[in-house]
């Protein structure tokens, strides 16, 4: 275990981690809401644009096609350019594409916009949990990532409410819903701008000084709250014990 990891492992679960949980959880909420709300929009688009069964099915898969490619690319890009850069770029991509999809008037353009939006949600969903978990001590990591996943359920409920109350209430209710799902993500993007890059990733790229600076700021926040931290203990990896060799009789 390196000194960077040891400093992270000694951090108790505190307000800093609650902020991380809310930032990541809201991202999952909007990801789920975006994927689920399409089910309420498709019937309206089918009637308005005179879509066939095949065209309706293609539109229904648009978000998930993009989600697949976004999730596949997120891990590779996260290792190359950093977790934070991928997360922020994915949110911006989703917001822009979702707003574009709310303005189009044909199903091919809507399909293309939704694929791009799906790439944003796929990349964000794939990168946010490992990115934030790298700030959390191992003893809290399982509960932390499990709590992040819980926000998905709130996103499905929010999508159902939008589909029930907004879509049928206005002539262009489906456009309003897509804007509603995009605007809060812009606000979340602004909130997440304060997040630092993962110290573990910085250390893995040979940028130990930057990793130490990130941890200095985090630990300063604990000090302002009056929380004393135990000393960081660097433990060497344990070696498996060898069973004693028995001499042949």
C-alpha cells in the first residue's frame, strides 16, 4: 500500500463523502430517468410522426445503443485521460444531445440525438462509481457504491411522474420532458466542477505531487470540522504462508 492509499484508507466517513454520494447519486437518478422516460414519449412520437413498428422499435433502442458504446469507451478513456475528465465530458455531451433531441422534427434526427445522449449517460454511469469509490476507504466502499445504485430507482419513479403528468398535458409535452431531464444535469455539471481528480489515478500516472495536493485539501476540510485523523500506516502486502515441508519417511 502506498502513502496515497494509506492516507485515503484512514479517512472516516464524513460530510465530504456524503457530498460525493449526492453528486454521484443524482447522476444515476438522471441517467435512469432519461432511459425510462422514452417509454412515455414513444407513443406520442409514433402518432405525431406516423412511425411504423420498426421505426418505433429503432427509436426505443436508441438510448441503449449509445449507452453501450459510451460505457465501453468510459473505462479506456478513464485510464488514459482521467476519471474526472470523462465524467464531466459525458455529462456535457448528454445535456447537449438531450436538448437537441427536444428540438428535432424527424425520427432519424431524433434517433441520432438519442444515441449521442445515450453515449453520455453510458459513459457517466460506467465511470462515476469507480471514480468516487477511489476517495472512499475500503471498509466503507461496498456500502457507498450500493447507496449510489439506489438512486436508479428514484430516477424511474421521476420518469413515471413526468410521463403521467407532463407528456399528455401539453401539445409538445414530450419536448418539455426532454428539456426537464437535461437542465438539471447542467446544474449537476456546475456542482461537480469542484470535484478533484482521483488521487489514486494521479498516483498511477506518476503524478504523486498532484495526488498529495488533492489529499491535502481533503484533509484540511476534516481539520476545519475538528476531526482528528489517525496517522497514515503504510502496510506491506502480506505474503502467503507456506506449509512446512514434510520429510519423506
